[in-house]
C-alpha cells in the first residue's frame, strides 16, 4: 500500500505538471472504486483550474476553487503524468486532461477513491477525525505521551492509528521503533516520556528520509511505463526476519501485532 512518503512523492511529482492549468476534459472508464466515482465529475471539473495540490495523511487534494478533488491510492493505485496520445492500459480507470497532458489514475485492485467535495475538506467524514501530521509541530513528545497514558494497546498499534497520527504505516512503524529502541508489543502506557521523545524523533526521521529519497525519482511520474516513482527503501528491520541486526548482530525476529507483521531485535528493543 502506498504510505505517506509515497503519497507525498506523488504530490510533488504531479504538482509541477497540473498546478495553474485548466482541466480540458475528464474521462472515467471505471467508476466502481472503493466508492463510486461521482457521475457528474466530468461536468463539474471541466473548465476548472487547479489552484493547489496538497496532501492530508494519505489523501491528495486538488483545489479547483470551490471544489476539491479528493484522491486516495488505495492498496495498489498510482497517479501518472502522460501524453494525451498514450492509449490507456488495463486498470487505467480515470484521466484528467490538461491539454496535451493527462493525469492518469491506475488502480488494479480498485481500493482507491476519487471523490468531489464542495465543502471544506477538513469537515469531510474521511478527514475530520484524522490525527496530526507526523512532521508538523502538533505532533510532539507531549502530545504522544499524553495520549498514551492509561492505554494498554501495543505501542506499534498506537502509532499506526490514524486518529492518533496520520501516515505511520507498518513499514515506518517498525523502523521508527527500532531506531528508538522500543519493542513493538510494549504497552503504550508503560513507556516513559523520555522514550517517547526518542520515538517522535525516530518517526520524523524515517518519514523525512523516505520523502527525501523519493525526491530523486520524481522524473518517473512523466513516464507511461514502469512502476510508480517511489523511492528505494533503506530498511533496518522491516522484511528482514532471520537477518542480522545492523546494530548488535542478533537475529531479527518477527511476530504478528494487530494483524500486521512486525520486525524487531529482541536485544536492542525493550
């Protein structure tokens, strides 16, 4: 699933090609996504100009002045910039045309969504209850420590809860917990404030590094073929069960926490 750094990389990749440009046409080839694509999408968007391209959690928002296009990539979706002469491939469900260029939505599993909002985005049901952005000032040690009190839930589940903080997916939760030396199954209420300070810093670090690395692949968003322009992840523990811990040399272990595979070092993480 595309996580926050991939979505931010997507935002940065498409923005230079569509910001300030007028939508000349919209073509919907498959409307049955997670939620049905609005039947009047083409009528309402055609002729509008994209005024901003922003992100909230894993959602992208294209502001056209009074209307906001809300996009989520789901489990397998991607957005590409391509020439309007390029024929659609299988699973290319929607095109937004900007003259000679297209913003093309591709989603093999159809878990993504494309919705049109006519009210403030932060009031929409999908966005209203989201926690703070992990790279914002609102997400700090005091905030996370305060929310953790009297919570018996595993710390990994807490930081993956989008109502607590957005965008800390499975990969980045495992990596941040390794960097901060916290066992992923430790109860949130049993972690000290000092250790939460390390965890907040680690979350910021792994996400920012991933976003920065994604910046080297932005050119991929103007290619029709190939995989989306996501960065090559540099991981310490995620997906490395049985390998040596890069810090102490112990074997990296895995266990299921909250129905997700978690990777950790039992010597380095307590």
